[in-house]
C-alpha cells in the first residue's frame, strides 16, 4: 500500500511506514517524472533481485558506471555499502564510492551544487583508506571525482560532461 504523506514533499509516494517509495516514472538519469509519463528506467533492475553477493554487485555497479548509468550504479554500490558481508570498518569507504556515482548522477541532472558537494564528500570518505582497496583504485577514483567537480565549477553540470570510467584494479 502506498500512501502520500503531507508535509515538505506532498506528492512523494510513501509506504505504510512513511518511507519514500520509487513509484513514479523516471528519466534516464533517475529523476522523477510526472505521473503518467513514459518511464525511461522501466528496464532498471533492483540489486536484491539480480545479485546475491557483494562481488556480483560490484561487477554490476562497475558495468553501469562505465555506461554512465550513475543512478543505477549507485543502487548497486549502496547494496555493497549496506550489505551484512561488508565489515563495518569498510562502510565509510563504500559510502564514498557510492557518493561518486551519486555525484555524477547529480551532474547529469544539472545540479551543480549537489554534484560538487557529493563528489568532494566522497573523496573525504575514501581518504583514510589505502589504494587500491577492495578492487578499487581509490586514488584514481578520487582524482576523477575532483576533476568532474572542477569541470562543473568551470562549465556547469550537465549530461555532456566527460565522465570517467570506473577505475578497477
């Protein structure tokens, strides 16, 4: 059962516990569209439905990231970040990796401030960890995130930015 809860976001779909639901159609960058619009993400897969391990989720996240499908990539990275198999000491690292994808998603949507904030926050979250770490070239990912943030500052956010491939080790 989906409810609409009054307040700051009156048109936001909520479940019976008051948590946000993703019932509205979305554009190719994951931005909610008006009800009745064509859902450009109808093909989207939920991590819990298509992967069963952190390793599988990482492979899928990298594939989506390299296709510049950052909204979808972030969901697979978030699956890793919050998965019970992940050591709690590594959660900040995976949160940072996830924030790179979210920052790129905000950049695609034209949200300059949100993109820059998330990209810089991502680098800070990953900073204490070595490179490489859990199959991620952390230094390359951090440099790429900061380069995208600088490009946004110089030219503005948008889907035409030169986004990096995911730096696996």
